[in-house]
């Protein structure tokens, strides 16, 4: 006689992908829990960019109105070289084409929305996963925690980031070296921050992003709500400070200003220098940038992966969070086919794997290629020329036409009632 699992779904990791999937499970009336290693939910990072395909999913979950109240749609992208304006792209037409804009939102505010939608009572904090073991006899998976507890589920989802404990167990089970953690340091550090509303800016600067090129470095800033600025300066770093963590400890505004403080920025109204914006920062941080060089299977037996656990990517085009939400949507549809349409678990998860692996790897490659273009690191010394042509002369309608493969991918969530989530009522 088989024992019934405690849960239909156990989600390991309370990040963007895990909480989005939990929100879908809640709407599908599945039994689930979320295991988070950290003792408290403290969002890492200053802000995040979300593209139309992510906003489409959040809209179907009834979360878009809450997000719009705290996010800023991108209106224009100003492209400059050493303070000289090269081009200005109208990004408002993105919403006209794809139904949704690209938005910038403070990461903490996004996480609050997702946390509430997932069900705060479903999140178990301080739960370090030590092992994940399939129980073929009971048609379930056991999750072994560091505190000695063992939880059982029909399906386990690894949403636990670039150093995924769930992914490591897959490596052991499959004997596939690529299933283990294979991230590598990119030799880049993002020195970033989130500012207070900048004085001297008005309505015409709302939502304006700046892509900034200098002779010796590059930078990006994105306009947040109330003319706050999310600034990202890229620092080369040959030696990784700490291979076991991404976010530096003890970062100060002075550390960013030392490297990039004298660079020109059009929104620094007094001095014209980035240091003026850094001085307005609510918080700053430095993040070691890792990327995937060998991808694991996104599903094995009764275990699936989402987000950085499966495909950590360079952040150059801001698709990491959006890819997490895409994964959650596709896996949510898979769960619906399993628990509402009686599709076999392993077959359904392999279908999820087939749908997602090709696309996520294409997005990761695009992000890496965009980074090489943005930083003018192309073969034969052509980087500066190609960058100048593409960023300086290609109009916004061509950019957005070409991005159809990315922005136009908008999965429809299955099995949701039409009344919307409790969060949006």
C-alpha cells in the first residue's frame, strides 16, 4: 500500500520563480509549500526590469495592477558616447505592439507582491535542503532538511538559485556532470544602486533609460517611479572576491564613485557626473556576475528546475527575472495537466523540459551576445564600429520588431478562474 505524499508540490526557494509558481499553485488549489534556506526574506539587488512576457503572466494572476502602482514603464532609451547623445529610442511603442511595456521596479516591492500572492503562510523559512530522494514505491519525492525533517511530495521544484541544492542532487541521480552547478565567474562586477527621487528631474525624464558608453567603461541607468534611478556600472575584476557568494559585504557609495564617479551622466543636473547620483542612493551594492556554461536537464523524473537553478544568465538585457516567470508559467501549465487532466508526471515534466530548455538557452546566449556588443568586445577589433552602427542608427521600431521572438512569447495560464487573485481584489 502506498503512502500519500504530504504535498502535491514542494517548491525549494522563495525567489521570483518560486513565488510565481506558488501563486499559480494557489490559484489551481494545489497543496504546496515553499522551503526557503534564509531565516528571513531579504531581497538581493536594487531593482529589476520586467519585460512584456512576464507582465502578461502577472496580469493573468491578477497582480498587474499592484505592480503598476509601484513600477515605472520605460519610455525612452538615450544612447550616449562620452556624454554625446548618439540616439534616442522610443520604447512606449512596446506596449502598443506587445500589450505591455518594459518596467523597472524596486526588487523589494516586487517580492512583496509575489510573497502575498503565494501565501505567506505557505513559506517555511530557515529550511536548508540537504537531499532530494525519489521514492518510487510511493510515487513521490522526499525532501530531507538540515533540521532532520523529511517532507514528501508528488513533485519537487528547484527554484533555489545559482547554487541550487536541488540541482546538485540531480547530478548525483543522473550521473550527468552538467546537472551539477557549473556557473563561472564572468570577471565582471556590477556596482549598482537605487536612488532617492532625483532633484531637478520632471515628467519628461520619467521612465528614461540611459545606455552610456565611455572610452574605458560602460554603464546603464534606468528610470524608476518618481524619477528614482537604478544605476549599474560595470567593473572588470580578474579575481573573484568570494566564489561562494554573489553579493559583496560592506559596499559603500565611495567604492562606486572611486571607479565611476567622474563619468558623465545627463541626469546629474549640478555636476554632470555619476557621483552626484550615487550620492542620492538609498542603497548600493556590488554583485559578482556568474553565468551558465553547461546546462542541466530542467526536469528529471519527479523533479523540475526553474530560474537560475537551471539557466543562470548574464544580466545584460535584463531577462533573468522575466525568464523565471516564464518558467513558472510553463511549469504551472504542466502541473495543471498532471493534477487536473491526469497526465503522467514524468511524461509531463519531460514535455516541460522540452519546451523550456531551447528557449532559455537562446535567451541566455542572447544576453551574453548583447553584453559583448554593449561592451564592444567583438572579434577583429570591430566592437566599437558595430556598436556605433547598431546603437547609433537603428530606430526603435526596428529594435522592437526584431525583439518579437523575445517579447512576443506570452504563455496562457491554464485552469485559472476568471475572478482574479485575492491580491488584486
